[in-house]
């Protein structure tokens, strides 16, 4: 079966089609920017639960994940029983994200801490990190953290 490809057209026809596409792309960009502005204006949620995490140095509370910085980014990594590839592999998408985490000094210099969190036990996390060469802090969720209902 032959592959279906778009038609080959003149430069003028291509430019007209490109202008139409640019209009749609700009509409999408404006809509995405408006959505991002709405997200920034979302009210903050009071965290009143005493969440606990296991880490390489023992148990810590949510506040401990900040590591003394003002902002915290928690990437909820799916590495746990029930996830495809367990216990040898984390979620494919999560692994791709982990592969692209740069040196954390750049975030830390901006008063921000990044951590990964999943339900896998620490020995499994440490084994995976060592095999993959990942350096980010990665904690075990020990309670209902991340079980938010939308």
C-alpha cells in the first residue's frame, strides 16, 4: 500500500497554505498562553496533612523535601508495582523525563528543589538510579500523597 502524502504545489500555493497555518498556530499560542495565565492565578491549596516520605537518609516530612529552598517541584514518577516493566523499569515516559534532567545546581541557584517521588521502595529506586546514571533526589511515597481527585 502506498503512503498517502500531501500534494506537491507551487510556491504561491504553499505560501498561501502556510499563511493559513500560521493564523491557526497563533490562535493556539494565544489560547495556550491564556490557559497558562489562568493556571498561575489558581488559588493555592493549604496542605494540612502530615505527609511522610522515605529517602536515602531515612524518613522526612513534605517540608523536608524542600531542602531549605523556597520552592519545590515534585515529579510523580510511576515506578512501583502495577506499572509496566516493574520492578526492572519505571514508566517509559517518566524514564524519558529522568533521562533529560540536567544538573540541579541551576534550579537550586533559583531557590528551587526538584525531587522525584514514587511508591517504589528505596532499594529499588537506588538500584534503578544507579543503573540509569540518574542523580536526582528520589523519595518513596509512604501515604496518600499524590492521590488527589480532579
